C-alpha cells in the first residue's frame, strides 16, 4: 500500500453557521431544544431567523470543522460536501479552501440554498442549533472522489449526514471504497436524534466491523447502546470497534482500544464562551494524533486541548495555532 | 415643531464585512494600503478574497455601525441604504432590524450584489479595508423616506457614500429635506480619499452652513483644511460648523462648539483586537449624548467609551451593553 496523499478525507454537511448570543428566556419562548440540534425547513428557518438577534456568519458543519482543526494541526485533508451556487456557498468554499483543505465537490444550481445553522448561544456558553440542510442533503454518490477516498489514511463520516437519503447512499459507497483500499473508517454519531432514526443502521455497521474509530458523547452512547449506565454503555461497544472514543463534556473523555483504556479530564478554560464545535474539535485533536501513530493517551489529550480552544471563543473553526497549543501541552 | 419620531436617521453604505486576521507580511505582499479603505471592482474583490484566510461575515457599513451603537444606547433610529436581493442583503437587513433599527429601503434586483468589505486585521489590531460597493452605490433619491427624514432629530450622512453619483444626489436631497424641517445635519468625512475626490463639495457645504455636526479624524482634518498642523486645522473649521468633533486615534478626541472646547483621552482597553468601527462607534456615543442634550464633555466621553468597546473585539457592531458601560463611566 502506498503512502496516502491525505491523512483524512471527510464527508459532511456543508453549512454556514449563523450565530447570535441570546438570553435563556428566548430559548424558552421559542421552545428550542437547548443544547441540541433540530432540523428546520425553509419556512421554519426564515421564521426563526426573524426571532434571532444580530448575528455573525462563520463556516461550520461538523466534519468540516473537524478538518479545519486537523489542517490547523498540519494534517493533509480533503472534504466532500454539497453547497449551492450562492453567496453562502461561496463563503463555505472560501473558508474551507483557505484553511488548506482540498474541496472540489461542484456547487449545485437552483434551489435549495446552501445549508445554514441558526445557533443561539446562551450566557452559559451552551449552543442550541437549528439547521436548514438545504443543498447539503443532496450530495449525490456521483460526487464522491473515489480516488481521493482510496488515497486517504482515514475516511471520516458525520452521522448527521446519515439522515438524508442521497448522502447516506454516498457514505455507504464511500465506506466500501475505503475498506477495499485498506483504509480506516472513522464515524461520529453526531446527535442522539440521528441515532433515534438510524440506530439500527449504525449498530449493523458496527456489528459488521465497518467502523474502525467511533466517536460518541455520553448521551449518544446511551442512545446507541440502550444502556443508561456509562460503564455498561462502554462495555457494550468496546469489543465491537477497534477504537472507541467517548466524550463527556466537562468530565473529559475516555478511549478504549483493545485491552487499553485511557482517560483524560477536560482541559481548563478561562471561560466557556460557546460550546459549538467542542466534539468536532475533540475528534480533530484525536485523529491528528492517531494518523501520526501517537499513543491513545496523547490522542485523547490532543482532543481535549483542541476542544478547550474552540469553546473559548465564538464559532466552531479554530482561531489559535493548535499545533503550538498541543506542543505546549504535550511538551 | 413636534417631537421627532427618530433620534437619528442615517444614510450610508449597506455592507457586510468579511473579516480575517492576517500577518503584516500579507499586507505587504498584496500591496494593500494598511489602515486605509480602498475600493474594489467585482474582479478585484474575487481575487483579493482568494488571498484571504478563513473569514467571518459581520454586518458593517460606517453609518449603519453608528446606528447599531445608537440603538444599543437606547436611541430610536432608522437607516436608508441599498442592498441587493441576495443572501448578503438578507444578512445585512436581518442584522440591522434585529438591532432595533427601522430599515425599509427596498432591496435591488439583479447585479451587482450586496456590498462587501474585505477586512484584513493585523496582529496590532489595525484594519485594512477593501470595499466592493456593489448595490450600495445605486441608492436612488427616490428611495429616500422623506417623511422619516423630517421626523428625525438628526440626519447623519456618511462621506463614503458621496463618491457614487446616485447616493450623492440622494444625500443632497436629504439635506434639503432635513434643513427645511428644522432638523440637524451631521456628517462624517469617512476617509481622506473621499476628501481628495470631493473636498470641494464638502467645503462648500460647510461654508454654506449645511452641516451642524462634523466628524473628522486628524488625518481627514488635515486633508479637508490643507493644514498639516492639528490646531491650525481646528482653527480653520471651528467657526464654520456649530459642532466640530475631531478624533485622534489613541490620542483621544476634541470637540469645539462655539466658544467651548473640550478634550478627552482615549479610554483604556485591555487589548486592541480590531480597530474596525472605532470612528463609527465614537460618533454613536457622541450623538447619543447630543440627542439627550448632554454636555459636550459627556458627549465626547460617551464616544470614547463606545470606541473602546468596539476595538476590544472583532467586528464593528457592538457586543456589550453600551448603556451599561456609559452609565458605569459617567456615574
């Protein structure tokens, strides 16, 4: 097997985040699911936008955020995702390419527009996401760069994108391509509601041994395994995936790989400004160590350092030099 | 004269800022005029965007930023400016309305698109602006809400918008409407290059007594008066406008009104993150005091407090509660 061109290639939603601070009372008034991610149709997005305060637009998308972290950490990355031919599509495309990530999926003409995620950030730093998936859900299997997938050490997939039909088919095909090329497949479950809808699919993929690295948070672990007890959840999954990574918000994270189990606490932060992208950047840090063959402990620490950086400012794309932060922490 | 509905109505460019940090070396490499504002055509904007790092989109426009500050300070405001029917136009419209500002200028169909300003922010916090004026320069006189202008205590005009022909005619008409209704006209010179091109116009308006409150910075003062010496510049203008406000960056600001002259130092800030909007928010603070009939000293201090807030974070729209900051400072 030749040395792959990319460290990580990811398939994910191509989203521009629309972020605004808000009081707790607005979350209640609008009956939003605080801390979660809900889907909106075009009318719902228009109505909710009206209820939002002055905002900032910052490129987002879970797997795209992870790649932005990985690229910042020096990894070679490529992204596959669907934008529309519009200004927000131009913004997403600019930002991901400017981060040094290859992105060649052709923009899609006509309606719907590029995906937007309306994110309300409360004073406690929690983010409440409301996504209009728009063009993102029409990623066709034909848009896959199969050569690029074969040429990446890791294929990283975002559970969010399992919901719409076309990208789900695209991801299934991508897994086949990666596995037959002897590459690793990493998967993030993304959100409990995705597991509610597609848990059987996810469990089948895990049982079939298609997932090499599985990222879940403690809530998704419970939903995926049906076990309310954290340790019981870990036990239910740890022998089914070569590497299991479970994040626990402010309680840090654990990873299990075969007989090895390691844990890290959350890294300290001065103030939690906005938790958007915490899991995405944890995955970035972890994978950046993994592709370098670092110890499981170091991979987790890298994840914690990157998550701490992203929650210290608005937006889910890194603003600091993550390589420098990691070097400072790991010495 | 009845109590006006608005404290301030402004006519200005309707711009979305595209902001990215950059090293000093990039400013040199791209041969940008550091600290200034340059105009771009569509091709120039596309090329420069490619050279920019990952960015954030935040609504901007000089007079619109001033109104956002004024509204944050509790003033009743209305904005007149031209966006296109596109996503960035929706963003601008959303943000200004969400700030509590009335904005009813109909969006313009077809090309060009909504104005964008590509802003490079160097590690010293200085901003280098490159503007594609797009739809903004096609604000027609017919778009003026003359009733709203008659119903505002102050008409605030942005020198930047004097450059394109249609808005210049619109502003001339707006001045006539405001003056015949007995309202005050405030004017910001905006940038030395505007004075280079339209200084004769500006001087004629000042000589004719059409401007009640004039905002300039020390560089614009020199360009407008032809006096390199600061005091000579002040002397040349102070008897021609009822209120003259001159900002001097980190050296604070002065105001002269008739026989009264007051000065304030710049307010201290922990770190200058991004100077974009410093002058705009200084004007907001000053006008917020002026419309309440506060002392010249208090008006200047309000300006300094608002300028300090805006340079402590990215973007030219206020993020803190300016009323609380002003109350804390003035007691």
